[in-house]
């Protein structure tokens, strides 16, 4: 049984303490897994990741990273602890070059900079030739690569990604998903939030479905793909969720 | 007529040195620091104090009417002024930031600090003008009809050296990168492990250091008065706006334009109005091109 | 007894100038969220306009000296201050709030330079003298004379206060407050955010100009040295102490802060030796700056909190 990398227990969180968005969420991520969090808009998926990252206040519950309690940890200490986060929007420094973006990723890992940079470039070979361009001038898919690449520069144990396929064409989205599988294969555990349920579940080990700030369904990815309850939560009907 | 260019460039160099700090606090701390003038003044008076304490005058280097004693005093004054600035941030601005104060509250606090600073200077040093040393500037004619003073060239050289060091720091060091990252997106910076508080400290230190140099050289070039930095505030803001608030190179370019404009105003007999002329130029830019010469369109 | 009464009347007249300016700032900043760092500029414009309109013709000025009836001076002051505000506001209100702060700062500096240098209009540093005092000459006693002027000032304040209270309770005021709270939402509802801010800015500045005119015609003599940045600072402190967003707070703040100011003035003048009086004056400013900093840190809402204003058209259940 692989170790639990991340354990979220009964977390209540929100931007405003009197108005919680997450109303008692529990989930866990085990070593080497890709776990996806799904759910309709407003369910609190992004808020969950932001709460783990310390950007949204947690009023109840705990978050454990390995043996360490990281509930309410200050955001800038997260990466040093081994948790990397790729937000959905504004996830690169547009005015800095690709190389500079990557260099910023390894602030706390500077000894291993060259080795890690090599690993990231092996994973995303395109980044090498884009090196000196300002990140803001890249296409959506390229920017996504920079964002994930930068997160990997810190050699994290856990990578949290918020909607990696957002704004990308289906073909590019597939590329991104296959890249995430490669990332996992290189030894990084992944917690992912996604709107594109089908494609995400196809690369995941397990999934959780959130709605209205609470976790409604969870299980291994294969069963979720054919679970009618999932379809209901998304589409509000008893339709089987077979189409992406 | 070209004389005004020579005069204007020196003016521009001093405005630029002071405006860099203004630009950095604007982009990284996200407020218009109305107390920036006071940092210049404090730097100038700290230098005066050190020159007096050292007792060796300000020295000379060939035809230049200042030398190592002044430069060493400036170096120490940089340290002293930085400490004062960090203390004020810690006592006031950081508390306000922690209470998520609005931009306007921060500006108001800066205004208060500015007023207090000017009056503290009057309190401690008195309101009459001071001089580092008495000297008679000798002009040298470099080509027909244009006279420059060796001191002006020295000031220019110091400013250029300062800018070269500044841009090397901003573009090539890790902290420089972190500062640029925070200026662009503080949340993403924190996600990447950047300690924004350390970045803020460096921002104050760099701004204060350059402002100290500006204040001391301004004091040497003219005189020291409690209002000296405050009088530079409008030109510095104008340089910031003209250049495009988000771009450091723009700030220097803006300072050049303002410096030349003020010198031109003096040359055509509008000396008393030169701050008003600066203001008109600034307003014109706000109307026509609010993102400045090198800034990004919003 | 007459001495104290005389002093009190004088004190209250000066309070009026400040309180009126404070009301104007409250409209701009308290209700609309506009940061006007150039209050003294508009005050000066009003003062000099009234001086030019109501003052005698001086031998060395080319313009002015119209020697007209004082209400024209007051109205003229409001108009010129309003026009200046319109120009500045038109240019900068579309931009970020810091740009308004910087621009209003610039205009105050520029106005000061104009008063110093444009001698054909303002007699430069020599100032303008022999400005007529409205309603004077009815009484022999100076005190009663001043009392009459005080009544005039208070009457004007009452009118402006009443007008402002009506304005903020009107539909216009409601929209203004919604703009201050959430500009994006207000714009989405189709409200012309820019126009409303401009209106607020112009009206507030006009009132500051009026205060300047009242000052000029009371003093009888004005010069550039009367209009220094400290005035802007004093008015802000008054509003912050009294309570921004509350018109009564604006008036109260004027009274309290001016009380502290002139009280300490008296103290310095009578207790301290003349040699350190400049230092003492500087110390007083440092102290006021500290008061401001402390208020911003610990009680930013002021003495009188902003009242929840119920609009005149709201129907209560």
C-alpha cells in the first residue's frame, strides 16, 4: 500500500470566514498516483487547491503532507516543503523569459539547478528553443509547458495543477495530459483539478467529484467513468456520463 | 542654446537616480510613495553629518570639487538612510499592508511621513541652507559656446555607473529576478516560494541607496535645505509617468525628458515656473499616452 | 471677557474655512473615493479669484482690481475652482487613483508657482492687500464686526451642509456610493462612472474655492505664503479624525483639529522662548503627523463613523 502523500480531512474554507465555499472536504492522494478532482462550476475545486496552497483561509479541518501538518501554511513556504502548484490562469511571468521563469522555479533547489533543468527540458524539449522569449509571447499550450516546467524545477514531491487543459484545443489537451503522465512516471505525485472529466479520468488512478463545497462521489477512475451519479452531478439528469 | 542640454542632462541624472526608487516602490509595493523626496533629503543630510564628523571636508579630484571623502560619506550615508527607511516601513507601512490597507491609505501615510520628515529635518538641522563645502565652480568650454563644469561630468559618470550596477542587479541576479516577478504577479511569486518580505526590504534598500546618492549630489550641486527632496517630487513623478510606470528604463528616459524640459524652461526665462512646466508635460502625457513612452498599454 | 469672546469668534471663523474645505473633501473622498492631494490649490484659486474680483486696482497689476460686490467674488471663486477641477478631473479621473493623487499634487504646486510668479495678476510675493471685508462697517466694535462675518460663514456652511446632505440622499448620491463600493458593478449597470466622479470632484473643489474666498475677504490680505501644502494635510487630518463619509464628522474634525492646532500655537507663542519657536512649530507638525499615522493604523473610520445613509426615496417596511 503506497504511502499517503496528501491527506485533506474535513476542511472548511472560504475567502470570507462567514461564507465558506468548502464545507467539510476529505480526500487523500497516495504516492505515485494521479488523482483528479471533478465537479461543476462553483463546486469549490479551485478553492480546494488554493486552500491547500495557503491562498484561501481554512477555518476547520487539517491538511497533512506526509507526516507534516501543513494546514494554513504560508504560501511561499510550500514549495520548499515539496508541494508545487500550477494555477489555472496567470501561471507564468509574462514579462520574464522562459529561462528566467524556469530559474525562478528552483529558488530553493539551486544546487541541483543544472540537473533539474536538464530533466525538465527532457520532458519538454520545446522549452529549450523558446528559452529567450518572453513567456507572455508564447501560445497557450507553450505557456502551460512553461508553467508546469517551472513547477518541476523545484523537484517537488506533489504537483497540484488547476485545470491544465483550460483554453486548449482537444488535441493540445491530450498532449498536456500525456505530459502529466510522463511527469508522474518520473516520480511526482499529481493532484489535478479538471473540467474535462473524461480525458482527466482516463489518465487518473482515482477521482473525487465535488458539488456545492462537498465531496459527493469518489472512487477509482474506471468506475467513475461509468458511474451514473457523476453524470447526474454534472448534467442534473439521470443520463449516463459517457461523452466528454 | 545647446547649453540647456548640458544643464538638463545633469538635472536629468539626479531626477533619474531619485525616480528609480519611486518606480520600484510603485511596482513592487504598489503605491505612489509621496515620501520619496524625504529619502533624498535624508540621504543628503546624512552625508552632511558624516562629512562633518569625518572632518576632512569633501576632498577634490583634479578639477572636480569633490573627492573620496565625499564619496565615502555617501557610502556610509547609504547604509544609514537605508536603515531609516526600513524602520519607517516596519513601523508604519508594513502594519498598514498587514491590515490590507488600500493604495490611498498608503499614499496618505506617505504624505504624513513626508510632512514629518521635512519638519524633523528642520527640527534637527534647522531651516537655513547648508553646504558641504564652499567652492567656485569652474566651467570648461567643451565646444563652441557650451560650457560644462567638471563636477557635472563627474555627477553624470556616477549616475551612469549606478545605473549599470542597478540593471546588472535587476537583470542578472536571483533577487533581481524575484523583484521583477513580484512586480508582475505577487501571488504567483509567493506560489514559487519567493519571500515577498525580503523582496520588499531589497526594494527599499535599492531605492534609498540611489536616492541618497541623488540627494548628496544635489546638495553638492546646489545646497541643502529641508525642502530639497520635496521639490524634486513632482519631477520624479513626472519622470515615472512619462517613462511608463512599469518600466525602469522608461523612468530614466522620462527623467531625461523632464530634465531637459526644465533646463529649457530656465533657458527661455520661465525659471520660476519650471515645476509648472513639468506638470504641464506630465498632464499632456496623461491625456495623450498614459502608459508612457515605454510602458505597456493597460 | 471681551478678549475671550473675541478670540473665540476669530477661532470659529478660521474653523469655518477649514470645515468648509473639509466638507468639500468629504464629498470627493468620503463619498466618492477620490484622493485630492491638491486641496490648497483649489483654496488658493478661490482666494485669488475673489481678491481679483473684489479687490481694488493696484498700480502694478495689469489684470483685476475689479472692485466688485463681494458675492460676485465668492461666486467667481467657485467658478474658477470648479473649472480648474473640471480640467484636472477630465484628464485624470479615467486613470488610476494614484494618478489623480499625483496630478492634484502637481496642480497645487503649479498654482503656488503662478501666485508667486505671475505678478501681473497676483503681485507675486508682495501679495494682494486692501481686500474688502463683506458686511463690515456696521459696528464700531471689531468683535461685533467679526461676529457678523462669523454669522455669514456659518450661514454658508449650513447651506452647503444641507445641500450636501440632500445630495447624498438623492438618487445621484446613491449611485455615487455604489461607484465607490464597486465600480465595476456600477458600470455594468450602465451608470456613467466617469461623469459622476467628475461632478463630485468639481462640486467639492468649488466649495474649497468658496472657502478660499471667505478667507481672502476676511484677512484683507493674501500672499503665496498663505497657501502651503500643510493646509492640504490639515484638512485631510480633520476629515480622518472627524470621520470620513460623514458630513457632520467633517465639521467636527475641523473644530477638533483646528482647536488642537491653534491651542498649541498659543502654547508655543506664550510658553517657549522665541529662539526655538520655529523648531517648536516643526515639532507640532511632526506631532500631527503622528496623530494621523496612529489614526490610520488604529481608527481609520474616525470619531464619527460613516452613517448608513438611507436614501430619501427608500421605502421602509
